[in-house]
């Protein structure tokens, strides 16, 4: 009986299903028989105006309906045959994937490199880069670079010796092991500036540096060799070596500026903090480290020893700072006279109108009128060029000082708009996060955008001083990620270089580790 039941189950399971089902692919597009070869074209790289031969089959029968694109920009088709297609590189082409479009079907070809006046500088000896973002850089007089950020590795050298948030390199990016940073920082280093003595003020979101554990409140002073500047203090029971800069904040510091011997910090904080040494515990048996706090919001000025400068933006009668901006400050620039220009997502400063931009006097009060009517939305960055004496603002605004300015504005040193510069409209949900004018007048712009003036430019573009794509300087490919710092230098041949730092992972069809350098020819 069991055997019979087993056979019945097998028979039932194997019984053919005679139902007829609809073809899931019915109604789809018929194959066009087109195959684009991934072989390198001839030539494999060239300047606009050059005729290029791409290999492919099945194109001839569709020759009257073919469109060919270089990284999204249409090329001029010169001929089509059974072996491929000849196309002229358009003037606005950039490095990237090529493609053939027939109707609504796309066939991708090989990557094509467009030659132009802008290229990645191969003299920068960086292959891997860092494993996290780079925020700032300081250049020493001998050309060496000190870079800080969120990273814990550089060029895979952190396996041998810690590279925690700080690294020194040659001018071309080769690691310099003379840096005495020890274990480095336990949190992000976001900004730095040099003191008149040559020492460096470093701000960020960290509490420890090298062997000084939990002795820092987001800001400290380093010697030029990367070691922390320290001093000896008398505690209740003994002497101790501690950071010489005794001051800080309860939240992250995004920007630091040095003017004279005073240090100005900007960040997301509400309290100024300072350690009090030499105190005992309740039983007078052990050392007790006391932290004194004072209400100080967003802006703070320190004396060289870390004590609070109460002459800056501070209400002595109430023992706290004034209100400051009513929203976050994203970027800032300090003028040679010590005045500070801040930008961000705020509309008032100390209760007075300050539409997304404000200039602050040396005592912390508002200097009204700078920037006129301001912007109508947030400003992400402000960068100044000493040679041209112009500021470039980048952000998510569509107006500045009552006139149309789409995410970019050029303003003069006095805060008035440069009427010769006019940016083009942005696409939906697009914005610019960083823009800087170089000494040659060209402007590097980075951000969240895919095109500019109808031309495919993704993540990075170069404009002229009028806001138009600079001819010959937009041949590089797409950038994926965020550029936080643009640092201009000149090579031995007198050519302009621009070191790009930030949190980006791909550029010009090459994997990146948050650092690259552009060469302007």
C-alpha cells in the first residue's frame, strides 16, 4: 500500500501542466542587431574637432536614425559602414563613456578621453589617497603640505605607523615621516591656520591628540613638526604635562582664523570650556580636573593661551555671548583688517537683518550693508582671490542683492556685485557647494549638478570671469563626491595647479581617494 501511494505521488508531481501562459517578453522592442565594440577607438584620445573611428556592427541599416554622444554631448557623424562609425568630437565634449542612440535604445561604446587645456597632474604622486575626507591643507615655506581631515590612512601607510587625521607630504604628495603627530587625533580635524610663531591652530571635533587623552575641547595648538604644544602645570598632588592651549568648546569647530595673536573659531557650539588645574577631590586626597564653562555661541575668540577674549562678541553684564546668527554658518573668510565675513543658512545676526551673509567687525558686532540685500537662500562657500580682489559665492540661491544669480555670485571687495559675471540657471535640485577663482581669472566650480547651459558637466566645471564655460578647460570627465578645498599653486614651468581635497571617490573615469591635482595648460 505504501509503495502504491509513493507511485501516485510521483505520478502527480510529474504530471505535465497543459496550461498556456502569456509570453512575458511579448510587446518588447525587437533587437536592432547593433553591437558597439569596447575596443579602443582610433585615435583613443583626441581634442575637439578630431575625427574618431569607433568599431561596431549592425549600424549601417540604421544610419539615418543614429545619434552619437561623447559623455552626453552629440558628435557629428561623418560616415557609417558595416565595421563602425566615424564621428567628429564636438567642441563641448568631455571625457567619458560614448554611446549610440537609435530611437529610444542606447548602445554604449568605450570610454573616450578628450584632450584639452585641463588635465590631471601626473606629477602628484598619490595613487590611493585617504580612506576618508580631507578638509584642509597648510603649505610650509619649503613646499611641504600638511593635510588634515577624517581619514585614518594615507596611501596605505597607516598600517606601518598611525596616520590619524593628519599627514605631512612633499609638494607632490609623497608621505613625509618626519611629522611627530604620534597617535594623531581621535576625531575629525576640520580647519587650521598659522600663528605668527609658525605654530598651527587646529580645530575640529576631537578630545585627544597623541598621548594627551581627553585633554582637548575641539581645538589645540601644534608645533610645526606636528607635535602638540605643551606646558607643565601643578596639580593638587604632582606636576603634569598638558596642552599649552587651555580652552575650547562643547561642539565642533569648523573654521579657525588667526589675526595678530588672537584666534577666532566658528562652529556648532554653545559653550566655551576651560580646564582648572590644581584642585582636589572632596576628600582632599586626589587630583580633580574641573571644567569651567561659559555660554558662547557659534563664534568665539581666544587669546594665545586659550583663554576667552571677552572683548569680542561678549556681553560682560550677562556673562555670555550675544546671539549671533539665527542659523548655521557654513563658511567664512577673514579680511586682512580682521573683519570676518560669514555665510550660511541664516537671516539675522544679533537680531539684525543678515540675509545669508554678514560681515562682522573686529569686536563681533555686525558691519551692516555688506552684500547689499544678500541672498534669497543658503550660501555654502565664500572664497576670495587676492590677485583679482573678488569674492566668489556658491550655494543654493537664485538671487543676490536683488538681481538674478543662480547659485553663483561674484562680488567685489566692498561687497557689491560684479555686474560682468552672470551665472546660468541651475537644474531642479541642483546646487553649487564650492567655487574659487584662480589668479588667472578662471573659476573652478564643484557641487551637485549635471549640466551647465545645456552642456553636460557633472560635479566639476571651469568658468571664465563672465560665468561662461571656459573654452578648452572643460574636457575632464565627471566628478563623484564633494570637493571641500581648492588650493592653488604654480609648478616649476609656471603653470597653474589646483589641488582638490574633499570627500570624492571618482573623477575623469579614474578612482580617487579624496585628493587630486589639476594642471592648467
